[in-house]
C-alpha cells in the first residue's frame, strides 16, 4: 500500500513540476514543455525515460529535468554522473535536477553537477501546480492559491417624497 501511495506522490510531484515549468518556461529559456513523460534516444541506441522534457529556444534541443523527490537524503555523486552521461549521450542541450527544498545534492554531486553544468532546481515537497515554492540560483518563485468565500446582501428601502421611510427589506 505504501508503495502505491509513494508512486502517486512521485507522479504528482513530476506533474506539478511540469505545470510549474510550463508557467516559467521563458525564465528557463524554453520554447515548449512536453505535456507528459517522454522517451529520449541516446547515441548507443538506448532510449531513456525522462520525467520532464523541455525544448530550448532557438535550436529546439531537448532540455532534461530529473525529478527526485527524496525526503531522507541528498543525491549522491553516482546520480550526478549518470545524469551527466544521459545528457551527453542524448545530445540534450542542458539538464536540471529537481529536488525538494529540504534536500538536494551531496557535496560530491554538487562538484560533478558544477563541472558538468547541471542545474539544480529546488521545489517544495508538497508542490501542486498552483501552490509551490521553487528556488533556482538566487531566484525564488511562488504560487499561492486561496479560496475566498464571498457573500452578497441586498437591502432595499423605499422613501416617500419627504424622505420618510415607507418600507425596508
């Protein structure tokens, strides 16, 4: 049961990020964002499953986003090395890790990501397409939705020509 719940949460995290990225695609230099997960072929012939794919402005090259909603530990150097290889072997223009705000990259993963120019986006763990906090470099983006209950009331008063109240309701 827990695996099913974790899978649904994982999918919703990716879906939420995809919707958020669509809203901020100009900032990330993207023309478009795929509406769902996709497959990207590599030079070796292997086809990678990618959670979120964008396409760069101008050359329309793929930009890969690796969503890792880990809540107990940071990404390791092996994760950064594997993703760097995936970016290179697919001919993608760029790649980004997406992690929760509370967790991110280990020291070794940061070193490899910096060398390979892999970006790191942090997104609130319980993000939805409308409610989120997203951090990239020195920029912070937030989405806040709120339900507002409104009540309207209409009252009417009838006065005679001398200003005397005749009826109210």
